[in-house]
């Protein structure tokens, strides 16, 4: 199959803008996520007018997709974890072309997973975990158990990804296969939520109780990035100032809920500043200790 597609990638390999080309075939790797296609080709380029450009092909009664991806977009996907199949392709795909060992070096960096990058990714997953968990609990308290279930499933996924990152690995497409080996306790929670014969309400109630400890025990490690950023100055921060910090843009819409959770856990303190309005105070924040 690779030979049949050679004309597609040879032309691109000859272009100086191309950094590497990866070939992924359905069913050949442990888990090859090529959507509904038989083959995927990933072409990584230095510069392009568009971040992603995709073409579809038919050949020999089979289907192929060709992704041309700008290097900066690839790094964003890997950093924010928003396109997990690409991590699988990078780590497990067959390298067809590698300019100056670009892909080999990229893989090495993924495996190294430096502490600073790991802290940021842990923070992103932890913030998402808190948001989904709090929303799930609110639906549960309102007796909306199906909606609560939906949010709790998402929260568990973020908890699983957080555990994987804590242990120095990138979450891949098969997250639960990874976490089964890395943190069986989280895997057991997930299976009990799915397969227990208890009522849905009872399953959710038990999961909230068990999750409290798992989340609390990870709070300081999971929040190390935001705590480090806010520790850079002695003065307290207004929420507006915190929102404007470029390093904290990664938390997006989850930032407000995340911050309040850290206040509840006494990792961040609140200071009140008087306003012109009688009895009205500004809330400002600084890291505890």
C-alpha cells in the first residue's frame, strides 16, 4: 500500500519546507486511529497558509487521507492534548521521510517530557477535572442524574490523563489501557461507574465520595503551575490581572472555577480591599505561604 501512495509523498519530500512524513495504516499498530480511512499520511511542514490542510484519495478500492500540518499547529495539539490521535501517529507511525532527523528528535522530546511542560499539562487537566467534577456534582444535587453521569465520565477521563502525566507519560488514544497499568484505583472507579449493578444515583454517590480524596491528594501537584506563576510577586492579584497573564491563558474558561477551588483548598488566600461602596470589597488573591 505504501508503494501505491509513493507519488503522493515523494513530491512533498522534495520540498524544502517539509520537515517529515509519517505513514499510518489501519490495524498495523496497537491502536491505529485513522477514522474511516485505511491509510493516513501526516506531512509536517515549517510554514503554510493554513494550519491544517486535508485531502482524501481513493486507490485500489481503499481510502487514504493526507494531512499537511504546520509545525506550530502540531506543537499546539501535543501541548494542549486536543488531538490525541496525532500523538499516536507521531509515536507509532512509520517514518517515510525525516529531514535532519526532525521526527526522531521530536519523538525524543515527547519521551523526555520536561518537568516544566509536564506541570503545565497537569494544570490544564486538573483545571478541566475540577470544572467537570463541580458541574457533575451540581447536576447530582439537582437530581439530574443522567447529566451528572455525563460530566462525571468526563471528569474521570481528565483524572486518568492527569495520573498518566504525573507518571511522566503522554496520554494516548487508549487512555484507559494506560491508566489500568499506572493507577488501578482510578481504573477501578471507572469500571464500577460503568458496570456496577447499583442504581445510577448510588453509583454516582459512591463515586463522588471516592473522588474527593483522589482530587484532594493531587491538588498541590496538579496546581503547581498556576501556584508558581502567582508566586512571582508578593502583592496580591486581582482576577483581572490573573486573566491577563499570558502563561495562564491555557486554562481558558476553566480559570475562574479553578481559582475558587484552590481558595477552598487553602492553596490560595483571599484578601479584601475596600471600594468606594460601603460594605463592598474587591477580592484579591495570593498564594498561601
